């Protein structure tokens, strides 16, 4: 089937009250992205003629943020069920086209499963995505007679006998626009929810002797819906398992896939080893031959080749060049740049700072708003005092500077290359030429 005759409707107007959460249901994050965004991305990947999202007022800000000429957003006037939502827009479509109905709270459907449906649709008026589950829970049940689909019964309207049926409705379906226009206005709200169900078109199609086909998803996990936080956690687990599998097959060694989390996107090289409890968030790039030890959190950052990120380090909006060592227990905040062959160690925090090649800050230091040259030694306990109570001030340190332990650098300050600063020194003035800098202090001994 030519996708230029395919129109996609995403139903996203449910109130989500079962989440028991003030945050709109479809804006909860799954793999670092809003649930609804996953469904929109799937729709766009199919290159259809049109995409329409039917939403409620909870998603107004998301709509504005994600304004896209390829997507039409229609606000559902009254929340009276899926059938009512579609009846608002059905007359916008030409006859003899196909309509794919997706649900904003079913985010794990694969493109392959939809393509299977599109192929099967050639021989039917309606194609459903159904699955057989050992524990069908609250899914609608597929009612068959002599193997023929005759009806879908929603969970809350099902009898005890019908609830024993294992074949369930995912909600996803493809239907002819011509027939949907006819059937959508024939459905009624005589059910326990007093809502208009789109699934009622199945019995209408059966009465009109139209063929109804079904397709199984690539994996049953795909049809996992999200109506409460328990189901969201379950979907997250499925999603992370999928991502870990893809990364393992692409050559990344993940030692404990069940305890790995990708909450965004990852671009990567080869020979990467990731230990347990690692979280990658936002847009992350990792080069070749990188080792990431347990418990690290890496957000919106780039890591070059041949780097080691030691245990329990947090890296945010940072660029790490090649052959660097970070951690353990290091915090690199936004605006940090580590040049080649740098070493940042235990309990070091760096923010809005560039650390030059072959420079090192191995222990217990804070470096903020700084430009640090090459081959600089930052001694244990060094602090750039960069805030005067009103604004942040800059520190500039030239190449080959040696800074002893427990040094305070009072910004704004500029330290000339080749300078040696003795341990325990407070530096308050610019150093314009290579110097030995120290504060005179007396060591006093008193007899006890």
C-alpha cells in the first residue's frame, strides 16, 4: 500500500486520572522522552499523507513546543471516548484512503508491526493489531465466531466468560476512510463508561459483511499500554531492555543490561565497556575504547577516544577529549571542557572551565569559571573563589603552573605560565611573570 494514501490519527485526549499524579500522563518520560513523543516519532517514520493528534488542554504547552507543519493538532471538545474524538475530524478525509489509529499511551509499537498491518490491509476493510496474553488484564477482548472476528468487548463491559479470552485488542487499527465515515456515526454510548468506543465499528463491519483481519505484533511487549505508574515502570523496563539489546548487538559491552538506562540518544564508537548502574541521559556521544565504571551518570555530553570514566562520576553538558581519566566521584558540570590527556580525580567539581592538555586535578578541588592551560598541576583542596556575592568572576591559569594543596584563588585573577604556588596560599592579585608565590606564615610551637 502506498503511504501517500495513509492518514494517521493519534488519540491523546484521555485525562489520565489513574496515574494519580498532577503531571499530564502522556508527558511522563519513557526512555528520557515524553510518552506521546514516542508515538509521534513512529507516525512520522511511516511517512504518511497526514498526521493528526487529538488532544486535551493538558497538552497545550507540549503542542506549542512541538509545533510542526506535518502535524495537525485538534482539541477534543468533550471527552466522550475514542469514537467521539474521531467523529470530530472524520469528514476531513477523502474517500478510499486508509486511516491508522494509534494511541498516545501505547508508545512501544514497532514500525515493523505497523508495516505488517499495512500489508495485511490490502485484503480487508479493517486490520487489527491483536495479541494473545497469558494475563490479559484490562485489555479489550477479541470475540471470534468460527475464527472470524465479530466484535471487540471492552474490559469493563465483559462478562466473566469473555474475560477468560486470551486474545486482546491493542487498540491499533487500520480502516478504510469511506467505511469509517459511515460507521463512526452509528456507534452509541450504551456501555458502563457511557463513552463512544471506536472498537464498536468492528461489530458494524461484521454486520455489513466486511472482512476484518488481524496481525500479531513483533513482540507482545509492544502493546503495553500506560494508564498508571506501575504500567509506566513496566514499559520503562521493556524499553530499556530493548535499548540494551540493540547496543549489545552493535558492539557495546554492557555488563548488566537489566541495570543500564538510556534516557535519550547515544552515538558511539567501538570497544566500549559499560558497567552496572550507568545512566545515559539526553544526547550522549562516546568515542572508541571507552570504559565507564559503575554508577556513572552522563547527560548531554561528549566523551572522546580511549577515556576512562571511573565509578560514580556525574558528567553534565561536558566535552571530554581523548585519553582522559575522570573520577571516581567527580562532578563535571555544564560548560566543562577537558582537553587531551587530562586527569580529574576524586571529589573534584568543575563548572564552566576548560582544563588544558596534560593538566590534572586529582583530589578534592573546585574549579569554576576558569581557563586553565597545559601541564598544570592543581593540588588537593584547591578552590577557585569565583563568586563575590553578586556575580561569577573568571580565573585564568597559564601553562606549566604548579598549584600546591589547599590553595585559594580569589577571582578575578590571572596567573602567568610557569608560576609555582606553594601549599596553603591565598592568591589575591594577578601574577604577571613566572614566580614562586606563597603567604608568609609562622609555625608556632608551644610547650604543653
